[in-house]
C-alpha cells in the first residue's frame, strides 16, 4: 500500500502545477517604450506609415518576437536599434497574419560585415550578407550588421537583407525552402505563381526587368528578392509588376500601397 505521506506529497505537487502563475513576461518600462518609439520613427519607414492603432499592435509584436528570439553579436554588441531592426524585419512580412511565431528560430547572430560559408568575417572571400542556418546551425539566422542597417536606410532602394532572410524562414515553414510558401499562398495561385517566376526570370536574364538579378538563382531566392521589393518599394513594384504584386499581397495578407492589412 502507498503510504499516505507520498499520496499527500503527490497531491501537493499536482496542486502546484495546476495553480502556479504563468511566468511573468519581462515588463518593458515607459522610458524604453518611448525611446524605442523614437528609434522606430527615425529608422523604419514601414512603421512611420502605420496608423496609431496599428503602431501599437506592431510594437507589441516586436516585443513578443524579442521575448523568444535572442539577438547576439559576434565581434560586436547589439544595441537597442539593432534589436529593433531585427524584430522589424521579422514582423513586417507577418504583420497581416495577426500573430505568427517563428517556430524554427531561436537566435539571430549579427556579424560586423559580410562573411563566408565558414562564418569568417575577416580577410579572404566574403560575400554573404545573411543566411538561415541549416544542419548544426538550425534555429539560427546570421546577418551582416552593416546589411541590416543598410536595409533600413533611406538609400536602401528595393533591397533589405534581413527581410529577405525572414522570408526564407516563412518559405521554410512548410518544410521546404523552395519559393512556394504552400501554407501561406492561396492554393489557386500556386500554379500561376510558378509560371510567373519562370517568365520573370527569363525577363531578368534578358535584361528586361528591374528585379535584382540575384532572383534568377532559384525559386526560393526569387521569392525572397521580390518580397524585399514588395515591402521596400511597394508603389514601384505594383506599377511595374501588378500580377506579382497581387499574389504577394494575398500571400502576406497586406497591401502596402494602400497601407492596409487584408
Ligand atoms: Zn536568399
């Protein structure tokens, strides 16, 4: 027979797990909120264009993202602006989804500048600006710090490396980084989308497109490159590529030209 003392102890342990308070989130103090807002207003055009209600929602999503993803640096210490810009790059593509958790990400590591396949950022051939980790690097994203800042500068044009990498993560969320985000894109668009990718790649190859030629690498790079353009220069993208714009708007559930969440 089980001694009563063990039963009583088991009962108390059960009570503890049933009634314990959920772990409180780190409160963000008012001064930090105010200085974060100032940084967002100064550096993030996407945030500047949001209505007041949407800004609050955006801020809450940034904090939520930063509560489960660590922002680290190799050869540098990330400052508050770096942390915010990484979080903005994560939230901009998913802002139309209400709430999206990046299941496949635990940390973003900032390198001072470009790096190579061995993650060296000094000497030799280095041309990588950002990368989503695979294998032993699974769950990590590596970003060039200078590319992160450049993506949010006024001279960024249609490029934003960090948004590009987060779009790869969204693409990967259905199990394959293949340029076809099956769990996000409305099903009826998938076949037209693949057709459009190949038509546009051919135009780029013949010098008849203003899309960054890196997009011809493969379908996954095409999706990430046109998504950067979609979020960075939506008016220009819609005017030059109305069909691609329409599909991306219905995939990301956002119409950045009308500044609307769909
Ligand atoms: Zn890429």
